[in-house]
C-alpha cells in the first residue's frame, strides 16, 4: 500500500493516524485530539490523553496529522466501512 498523503487520505487506513476534531455537532468534542484506535462505518474512536471518545463521522470535520503534512477532511467524505472505502475510487470531495 502507498504511504498516506493528503492526496490519498480518503482511500487509506485511518487507524493509527493522529487526528484532531475541528468542528462537530457536539461542542464537547471540538479540539479533541489523539490517535485513532478504531473505526466503524459511521464513527471514529480517538484515544485522547485520558479516555477514548467515539465521534460520528457525518457531523464532524477532522484534521489528520500525516508525515507529509496536515489535511482537513469533512467526515461525510470518509463515511463507510474501512475495507470498502479503501477499495473505491473517489473524486476529491473537500
């Protein structure tokens, strides 16, 4: 698999990446940051300093910290099962 870059983030595995919540419908999640430890069809689980938090993808905007830089992604662009999202080809949606 190719290394994760801003250009291929939508078709890449997200577990293990550092992420930050930029905006969310739940104001307590805003500015939460940490490592993504689990992903389902509609949610991401981010391990913060004290606890893990499950965040809905459709209601949030995430900033991913990659080795080649940072990229902001709207959550609705990454909705879907991880194994299906990796296979599909998408046009850039953000």
